[in-house]
C-alpha cells in the first residue's frame, strides 16, 4: 500500500497553465448572458462596450496578480495573497466564501448547464422532467446528470494531476478552436441588413424588453443598467485566478503563472468580444434580447447552420462546460488544502493522497457542489455573490500597494504591469461597479455580504480551536 505524499509535484508547463486559465473561464456564459446584457443596454455598441470593459478589467487584474504569484509561488493563490496583504481573517473570509458558494456554486451551475445542453441530444435528461421529489424540491434528470459529471471529474482528479491536465489541455484547445470556427462561420454568414440595423444608433442606451418595447434611462439609471449588465459578463470572465491555486504544481511558477494569466485572459477576451460582434452580424438585437431561455448562441447557430445549428451548439457547450468544470474542480481543492495547513479548515483537507493531490478536499468540494445542484438555487447564489467576488478582486489588487510598503525588499520576479496606473484603474472600476450594485441591485449585495459574514464566527471558532491545540502541544513538550 502506497503512503500519502508530503508535497505537490510540479508537472504543469506554460501551455497547461494557460489552458487552465482559459478553460476555467469559458463555461456556458458566453453562449447565454448576452441576452440579458442586450435587454439592459438595448444597443450593439453598449453590448460590445460591456464586454470590452469586463475584458479590460479581467486582463488588468490578471497581470497585476502576476506580481503576487511571483512573490508567493505556492498553493492557495488568492487566499494566500489576501492573508499576507491584510491578515488571516480576510484570507479566511475569502476562502470561506470560495468554499460556500463561489467555487462550489460555479461548479454546480456549470454542471447543470452541461446537462441542459445534453438534453438537446438526449431528451431523457431534460430539466423539465421530474424523477422524484424530496419534500418541496423536485429532482430532474439534468440535476442527477450534473452530479454524476462532478463526481466523475472529482474521481479523475483524485487520481493525480496528470489526468486532470490531459483533460484540461485537450478540451480547452478543442473549445477554443470550436468557438473560433463558430465566429468565422458567423461572419461568413453575416447579413448586411441585420448588421446595418443593429449598428445604426449603436450608442443609444436604453432597456429593450423581449416584446420589443423600449424604455429610456435617466443618466444615473443608465450607469446602474451598465453595472447590472456586467454581472453576467463578469461571471463569464471569472475563475482565471484558478491557476494561482495550483502554484505548487506549476513548473517555474514565478515565471509561468504570470504569463499564463496574461495569455489566458487575453485569448478569452478576444474570443468573447469577437463572439458578440458575430451575434450582432447574424441576429437582430430583438432576437438576441428575446432568445429562448437566453440561449443566444443557439439562435445564432441556427441562423448560421440551419436546423443542425442546435446540435452544433449543444456539442460545443457540452465540451466547454465539461472542460470548465475540470479546471474548477482541479484547482479549487488547493485553496482548502492551504487553509487547512493554516489550521483554519478540516484537518484532513491539508493532506495529500498517494497521488500527490488533496483527495479529501476534492471530495468535500464535490459534496457541497452536488448539494447546490439539488437545491436548484445555484444560479441565484452566483448572482448574489457577484458583489463579494469583485470586492475580493479589488482587495487583492489593493494588496499590491500594501505589500510594496510592507515588504519593499521582497523578491518580485514579475512586477505588476504599468504599476501603479493599471492596478489603480482596476480598483476604481471595481469600486464603481460595487457602488452601483449597492444602489441599484442591493439584493445582490445583502446576500453576498451575508454569505461572507457567516465566515466571521466560523473563523473565530476555528482560530480558537487552533490556539487550544497549540497550547496542548506546548504543554506536552
């Protein structure tokens, strides 16, 4: 019987890191959220602007994280950066939110998206069917299939990093090429009259209802509409930081993490913006806003390929979401591992199995994600936590300024690009986004803060337990 390993094995190169960044970002969002964005902004110019602003913020954050990854090239990523910049409580609140909903909720949502599109090929797994009920909760075949895929990917990743790496790199390359192909075929099928209609008055910002009615905004409400629109584009662009969680398994992490962050976010931003420009070339804005169940890519693919388009997109999204969840599952467990090493999480999560991966951490992540699949509330949870996600991004990037003063002589093999200008711009944009959500979407803020706030008493309970254990060890020695 093989013994558990004591340390991670550096087996991932620059290509693997870049594919983890890109693969974790691209799930189902790019195929869906443009419908809601279009309803909020009502014009092609502002639809593209929302994706450009989000892309700029994402790349700015990613290249800024490069400095932190070079300073702390070890497992845990953002949790470690926040702990070192501020204090263990702030780091724990991030880790708790990450475990309670950010990572596990995303895994659940992506898993169910996989099942929903599988139903195009196999109607037996439709979300509209009911297998059985538990109290007031109805369980669909789609939810069961999503749990099966989460369990399968967890098992594969528990067998070692190489298995997860092969799936991640292969599927991400396939989905990047597939998206690129869809964009190219979309532009080839572009219709001049649709393009002209969509880009006439392209900067007229207004609400566009599915029934075609238009409502104009006052100036302040217009800013709120842009912020509300960005909830979808930001969630389609998060998880790029996942590569920082697996720093212990990256070859030459001081160089390769920063590079993979930049390359991965740049590739995805280009594809996201190009995909949305393509949507406006093949679909009238009204059809984008009123796409059935917000499935804009299905409508666009039908316009490009005819009836076969539905199946083309279904297969693309199945590949995309399966690969996305592999990256999320692979990387998330490393955060809980590092928290456990600090005495702030279940002790067993701080142990590596015989395959040199945190097996127990992978399985408890699997359990929580599966429960969120069953709850049917994963989508609501993701919306509610959008405020908290951006707050932690802002705090992490602000940490660069703090650490420049706190640790001026620390080794920085990679420095934040265009410091202090680019990090400062990101902080301003992030704060503006959060303030606008406080004013216009306070429900998001309340629930997001509640989820994070629950972590405060949990931290002090865990911290108290850690102190007792330390005293006990001292007494024994």
